[in-house]
């Protein structure tokens, strides 16, 4: 018997029929003797519907009132799920974030969790009840409803698992685990049995949409075993956990992440003087534009070309800022490209294997793919390339690093 915190996303509870199916799954766990805390999202499409209602009244609604509005979606789901459990003879009790007392800061629409009161949940668990908690929401020190930002139900689930010292936090979604890459791009992509927090964090930050980054960070910080499973089919899913001694036996690369939403900008002919990087990136940061990869090349005439990448949605804003900055610096001009993509290989095995980057570059060269920018860390190598080559690059790398090969079977 174990204590599981299970989180079900919007598609998993997207209709009454799917809520009934979740209740059937929970009944099976209870019959096996497990204690359950269940975190649910709003029914799929409901949060967007509520935001749409607000936009019909006000272009920029008050953030406090937006939190009051959008938090109602989860309140519907927790009540319906408890009704479905009651119908099956399973004792359950629903809680909003404020009733549990998931205490957050006061930053509306993107609050961060500070503390969680677990006494009421523990009392219910000891009484044999299933505890059903609204994800994505909490309450600040003044009693105001707060929300944790899009995807915040994952964070709620992990935070509750950490507070309750659960045996495992299980994230049920519309996929059956974490794959070596997107199966829609590579048919031979396979589900990973296990991946480390570090690898998952890199995959999430580099474009993999399976889990919210904050949830992975939280799980890693508090060492909460995290498992991604499908709501619609049985299977072992993917366990996300701390690196162990077996990591050295793992493949060098665990997965390939990619992001289509990239753009790059270059300030050409910038004087090569101290502080120039700050003078370029300072106004970009002040405009709340996030910079990703940076490359600087110094020419023989003591000028430099300063290149960096941003999210494609920020391209026009960043380009307008750079035109002004270039004039102030006496640079030759500004060039931009919003048809690029980023491809990354990720794996803790890189720490103990040399030549991983060169192998990646060779594989891309064989396909005639030019690399425009490179960024590395201990466990990842990212490259920027023309967007039209994205899928070809992912398939080539997936094959080069044997990610589509069947798992080795140990001999007994």
C-alpha cells in the first residue's frame, strides 16, 4: 500500500464520461489499498472559455478578479469527481486551493507556493477518504484567491506530494509517457522507462510540452518521484527521478527536444569595447524580452557581430529596440531571421562520454544542414538551424544516436 498523489489534466476530465472513467480508475487504486490525493484541472476548454468571457467585458481585466474567475473551472471538476466517486461507494471530499490552504504569494495569475497545510488532508486519508483538490490555485496571506499560471495543476500535484511525503506523484495526461522525441515527427520514437530530473528539466525548457517546467523543478528540489502516465490506456509510463548509479549504463543521449518558435537578431559592426553586451541586452531585458542563445564574433577591424535568439513572438519588438540601440552605438545595422528553429540533444551520459557534440555536427553535415548557433551545457547541446530543416535534423539525430533502436534485453 502506498500514498499516491495523482493529477488529471483537462483532457482527462474533459467530459462527464471521462470523469466517470477517472472515478473507475481511482476505485481500482482504493480497492488495492492505496491512499489517494487527486488533483484535477478544469475541464478542457473551460479556462479559455472563462478568459473569453472576461475579454468581452474588459481588454485588460484586474488580475485579482481574473483569478477569482478562472479558478471556478477546477471547482466544477472537483465536485463532479467526488459525486462520481460517491456513486461508486468511495468516500471522497473536495477542496479548493483556499480550503486546503495552499498558501501562495500575492502575485495574481502567476503566484508561487509558499506553504501547504496538510492536517485536513491527513485526517481525511486516515478516515479512508479520497481527497480531491482543485489544481492551479491557492490563497495569499490576505485571503485572496490566486492562480499559479498555465499548467499550474502539475505544480499543485508535485507540491502536495512533497508536503505529504507521498510515495509517488503520478501525472495522468493524454500521452503514455516521455518519449525520445515527438512521435509525430519521428515514427520510431519510443517511450522512456526512466529519465532524470535534470534531463526532464532540459527537455521541458527546450520545447518538450509533456510537463510544466516549474513542476519538474519542484519535484527535483524535493526529490518527489514523478511518473507520467496515460489517462486512456494502462501502462507503466515514465518515471522521473534522481540520477542513480545506473545512469552510467544509460545511452549517451536520452532524448531530442526542439522548438519551432525561435527567431534571431544580429547587431552588425558593433565597436568591440567593454560594456557593449550590456548596452545591447539591457534595453531588451527592460522590455521583458527573454534572450536564449548568444554568439559574439570579433572581426579584424575591432568590431563585433552580436547575435542572440528570442521567442518568435518577441521578434518585432526586439528588432525595433535594436534599431535604436544600433544607431546609438554606431553599428553598421541590424539583421534578423524569424524562420529558424532550435534542436537539442539531452542526456546525463554526456558527462562520461567524449565526442558527443562532434557526432551531432557530423550527422547534420551529412544531411547538408548548416548550423547557425551552438549552445552547450553538461548534459545538452543545442543548435539553431533553418526552420525548413527541423524535422530532417530531428530524424537524423534520432537515428545517429540509436534512439529508435529497441531496448537491449539483458540475458538471464
